[in-house]
């Protein structure tokens, strides 16, 4: 239904291929999660430009706005979950293996 494909050429250049077959709300939402999961901001910027052209070419301006909004919300959620997981891991690393109350 939708995909983002990154390729490396022999000369080291990166190409991005984007395919959107379905612009339904559920596909756009799922696609925004896929996009938000791209860890590099540089790749996100390049992909966003290509996606904007693709959406506009198909006269899907409202769907593009929905996609951008979803990607921003999902990126924020991914970052918050990562931070929370990291904090939990740090807290558990500082916890004693055997708590003093376990000895009583």
C-alpha cells in the first residue's frame, strides 16, 4: 500500500523511492508511523521533500497535512517512549540486586 525504500549507489549516493498506492486515512496514519520511525533527521528531510511532491502530484494536499501531523505526533511519542525506557533502565541499574528488606 505504501513504502519508503532507501538505496545506496556504487558512487555512495543515496536514493529514496516512495510508493503510495492508497491514500485512505488508515494507510496515511500507518505510513506516518513508518516515516516517524526513520532515525536520521537528514533522511527524514529528504524523504519529506519527495513525499510532498508525490502527494501534491496526486492532488492529495489534505492527506499530506494529515501525514505530516501524524508523523510529528508519532515522532514525539517515539522519543518520549525511548526516554522513558532509558530512564527506567538507568533506575533499575542503580537498584540493588538484593534489597535490604529482602534480608529480613
